[in-house]
């Protein structure tokens, strides 16, 4: 209903990037540029100053951005009020999740939600925890689900449930048979690490720092991989040991291709929802949050 040119301009102004705006709007970059130029032609003035590597709002662009913010907030309130009267549940949401959550938690949650609300279109973006938090900060996604603490105090962070992490080893490893492993045991063997920015890596580093240790320096990192599946495969192949969420290894434990050993003291982290502080949210967002809260209550951490 709102002017498409204004929507595109507002997204570019918010992200200060034509590329990021195109990704957020599911458009091509030339299409985004075309819409902004049309709006500039309408006002007969430039709305962005364009340099080699960055863009910034002109004085006119700042005015348009300020009014656009009010327009879109009023539009959302109107849509929310009408849907509250009619009881209609529809629209679109963009959710971002860190890799572990996207692969092992969200499929069931979103599948159940879609079954209950078939008219809601959900877009899912997958990144590591740092990437998801940045998407929430930039309003690229409506809701993030992450696997590590979030430091930005300007965002709303709501814990879903705790997640337990364990050491994983190949079945022929010399430590197999023990009930518990300590930091001193982890540092003795080649270690398969997740990439920088991963929630799992951050939690491992925090675990070490609690005891005055440095995981990045002390762990004998033999490989650095970008997904839980890659880490599990490397451990199965005997290339090292690792620490992962117990939720990610249920199939491997049943097949006997991996062995899990608890850590002493235990290592846990929160699975959390993160979103912008907004005085107003559309009903579909509220429904998804409530649905997710109930899901978390009914799916406690795997022991």
C-alpha cells in the first residue's frame, strides 16, 4: 500500500547500502537503484551523496527519511489495528538464526507454526551469531535466534532455553570410557574449532576464561570449520576432538559414530530470541514470539 519508491529509499537510508537493501528487500541492486532514482526525480533533488565506497543522506534525504519513519510506523499501526478487528493472520516475517539453531531447532518450530498459520510467509537467513545480531541491529530481519550472549543493550534479548555442550570424540579415541573431561584433557589433543563469530566458539572461549585460561591460545586447533556438520565429520574421521551442542549429535550417538563425554564443570549456553526495542509490532510477530516461547517451554535442553 505504501509507495514502493519510499519503501526502497527508507531501506537504503536505514542500511546506508544499496547492496544490503537489495538483500533485505529480495530485489536486485539495479532495481533498488532505479526506485531511488525515481524518487529523486520526483523531488527533483539528490537524496544521497555517493562517494567511491559509501553513501550518506543529503539534507533533503534526511528530511525524507524522517517523514518516512513516521509514515511507515503509522502504516504498521493501521495494519495491526485492522487485523486485530478482522482476526486475520497473515503477512511476512524474516527470521535469522545461527547455524546450530537453524539446522536442529527451527525446522520443527517453523513447521508447526506454518501449519497453524499457513498464510504467513517466513523467510529464513542463516549466519553465525555475530552476523545474526548485526542483521537485527540493521533491521534486516525481524527476529533473531542465537546461541551465545548478546552484548548490545539496545536490543531485546529473551532466553528460550539452555543448551548443553559436550566433548565429542571418535569411538577409538584413548579418552573414550571416561565420564568427564576437563580443560586439561581438551588441550592435549588436536581440536576442531568453529569459525570466528560462531556462538559455539564464543562459549568455549568464555568457558576457558572463567578459569583464567585462553582457549584460542591453549587449544591445539587443527581445523577451523563453518558448520556443526563439518565439525562432526572431521571428528568422525579422526582428525581431532571438539565441543558441540548435544542437540546436534543425536543421530551420531545412535549410530555409534561419535562418543559424547560431559565436561567438568558443565558447559551451557542460552538459546535466545533477539529483536529490536519497538513500542509497536505487527500481530504476526507477536504470535510468532508467543508460539516460540511455548515451543521452548515444551522442548527443554537435551540431557
